[in-house]
C-alpha cells in the first residue's frame, strides 16, 4: 500500500468485517461493486480479506480532497452549476473527497492558493475505499452517493474552480 498524508490516510486503511454482521456478504459485496461500477463507469475491486469495495484512481476516475468545511461550500456550488457528483466523507468527518472524471493531475499541479487551503489531487493509482453495507471506523460515507445515471462525475477543473471561488469569497467577506 502507498503511504498517504494525514488527510488521506483513510484511503489505504482497511480492517476485516465481522462475518456475523450481515447475510451473504460476498454476494452482497459483489452486487454493491457491480452497482457502483455501473454508476461510476469504472471497474472496481473487492478485497475479500477485508470485505471492502475498492476504486483505483487514474484511468476511469480521479479525486480531489479538501477539508469538510470547504467541501460543503464547493458541493453547494457544484449543485447550483448542475455539476454535482459523488462525494465521500472521511471516517473522521474532516475531509471530503470529490470523485471526478480523469484529470491526470498531481497535487503539485493544484494551484498554490488551493494547496494552502489543504485541497489536493489524489495520486494516480490510489486505492479509494467505497462505502459498504457494513460501516466500520475506517469506512467512508457518501455525502452525495452516485446517482442512477451513469457517469455523473464532474471534471476536476470545475471542482477546483468552485473551490477557488469559495476561498476568494471568504477572503472578501
């Protein structure tokens, strides 16, 4: 597993699910993974040892992460612009991760003012744990779940642009 910064360490963490907490766990995980794959337009993996559904950034989707307070305002801006897409909330509720179309962006490509505000692009090849029916302390939650319309992912530039606008509005207020 790759080493993550403190704001994204939950991506790579995983713990086994108690097998007594749900019914036919493997088939239900497969159903959930198939549903997410259709909605997100990408292939997903299931980690059988931990019972986690995994998306890997880089080919079919990417992700932008930011503090939850900023994320709340960015999500509202995306909704107003009719560009809402799936958003994950970290288990500690401090960060939000916006799933985007592939953007091939590295964190150092994120403008400096956004990096200062702790906005970052998730590295290509990062394993994202998706919410499951069996939440645990290391499982993220959907702020905005994927919709029934496939490929509702916004581009990373609109997410960054709205974040930049929100920060500028905060400075002038």
